[in-house]
């Protein structure tokens, strides 16, 4: 053994674990069923820091990076299906995502940095379930459907049922997320994803995601507004959605409707007090709606945005 | 010593076959087992960007990967950027000329990050360079000279590309 390897042992940060790198989903499910205290390793952009800090001390790491068939982007029949191990980078550079789910492209540019998007996966983001995570907000905003594999095969659950508590998804210890589906909005829908963070690429302190559809007369026929970074998970601002649906868009309408965001539950932490987040929610949701509306007007006038 | 695995990988064009402990990060493996200490470790939890290396041409934080995950892959570290021991890469040359570094701790991560960025975006704006560097912390320069060096390097590299083409 070379002397450098001796040093390496002192430099090691992650706690000891057994390493498994299965090749199939069924092999992975088998490992989950037979191993105690196992953690799934996807892109590693959240789990690896936690291991380096020893915030988590799993006895087993099951690395998903060599599992076949979990990395794909399929757009069929108005539905975008994304394999759980698809990298954020692949979504960012996907032409079909940019053309038909453009808010995802806009949000991804605010997910970490190039170096982290090259590794980070959509399944990892969803399961880590950070309240401020951009992709989690989109899953809420689109009413995405999550596919989960376990010992009894696959099951599907609507995203509304996915978060059960702070950073806790509704998946059993012997299950893993294999895919997520995002329905498409009409070709002329408009969108905006806006967040406030201390520096570019940091987790948002608060974010707002807006999707809008309008009829020929410009009246809003459908709206989705999601606030991230406020509660235990990103959640829909239903009161705003209801207040603007069926109405003719105007700055006053958006401003008045978004005031209701000040009543949403908000976390109080080292980054910002709850009242500040509530203020941001009202401001950012209004700005997201204004930006989406400007794009809607452009789309209807045939101008590119 | 815990569980180990045998891995085979290419680093800066050189083939390695090594026995690694499965919990060792790629950064520690590269520095301590391969002796390539040009890759620096600042925060070791994915914030500072100093340990950025290229894996199959894509930048990643080597403190956020396990060495076993590099099995079968091709890595580029700061040691592999210059064309020879005598000659600097245009990006390194521009950093040198524009004072794009003071203490140099962040430089390996800056260079690897920018190498990928300039490959994908050979003619960037000042703002695009700043966004590309948002995941790399520098406590000396205030970034201004790093941005200047990058824009100058991009110009030189475009010129070199036009000549060879």
C-alpha cells in the first residue's frame, strides 16, 4: 500500500457503508427489501453533502446510476414522461421540453449550477423534496403523476399526495420512484417561473410558478400558481387561481388576487422570517402572473417570447 | 479498511486501475490515491466549486461523487488542461495575464468549469460568464479579472479555432 492511501483514510468524510450498484429496477427493489437502513443514491447532489457531514449514516448505499431504463424523456399524447434518473442537464437541453413545457426550461436555469445540473436527477429532486426545489414546484403546479416501483409492481400517485411531511415523500422504504409525468398545457399557454435567492443558483427563499390559459377574448380560462419555499412543500395558491380564473387579466386583478398569499403558512428560519416569505409570495406570484400574461399577449399576437 | 472495489478509469489520458474504498469521494481519490493534488477541496459539500473536474467532458463536483462511480469513465483534472509542460492552455494564459487569480485556491475549479462552458458557448457575454461562474467561489479577486480573462480566452480560442479550420 502506498503512503498516500494512508492519508486518504484520514481524509475520508462519508461514514462506512456497504455499496451496491444494481443494474435493474427489480434488483433494486430486491435490495431495498432485504437490506436494513439503506439509502438510494441518485445524482448525489444532496445525499453526498449529507454523507460528507455524516448527517446520515446509512449501512447500505444503493447506487441507481447503473440501473438501466431510468433515464429518458418521452413526449407522447400531450404527456411528458421523464425517467427518474434523467439528469437536470438533459431536461435543460431538451428541445421538446423547451418547446412544450417551457416553464421547466426557465426553472431549470435556476436549479443550482452547471456542475450540479450535470449530475442532479429529477427523481432525486422529487424524493429529496426540498420545500424550495424548483422541479418539485413544477410537479405541484402541473399536478404531475409519480410512478413508484415496489415489491408488488408499480403504482402511481398524484403529486398532491406525494409530500407527507417536511422533506418526506409518500414512498415506502422498499419502494423507489421510477418516473414522473407532466401533462401538457395548450400550445398557447403562458408561463413564468420567478424566484428570490441570495445568489444565482442558491435555493430560493421563495419562488412562484405560474401557468395561464386564455380564451379568444383574452379571458383567463385556466390558472396554476405554485409557491415554493414557504411551507413544508411547494403548494398551490388556490385562492389566487380561483380569483383570476374567468376574469379579464389586469394588473389590479393580479395585485389584489396575490395579496391572499400573505395568509399562507410560512417557515421561519435563519434565511428569512415567515413574514418576509409571505411578503415575497405576494410579490413574486404577482410578478409571475404579470410576466406570464405579457407572454400570453405576445403569443396571441404571434410574437415570439 | 472497509469494503473496497477495483475500478478502471482514464484520468488526463492516462489509464488507471485502482483498488478503492467504496466510501472515498472522487476528490479524495484523485488527490490522495492518484496524487493529483491540483484539484482543490474547499467546502467538501458542493458549495465552493474548487473541486470541479470534467467527467466524460461534463463538469461535476468531485466531492459529491464516490470514486467507485468513476469506474469506466474518462476524467479531466486541472493537470490535464495544458497542452504540454512548457505551454499553458489559452485559458490559463489569459488568467495569468489578466490576474485572474491571487491565492490560486479556486483556480482549478474555475478553469475546469470554464473549459466546459467555452466549449458549449465559445462567444459568451459578460453576464453569461458570470452565471457560468455562479457555482465557483473566489475570495481574492472579486471575480472582475476572472471574467475579463475568460472573455479574452474565448476570443483567443475562437481565433485559434478559425486558424485550424
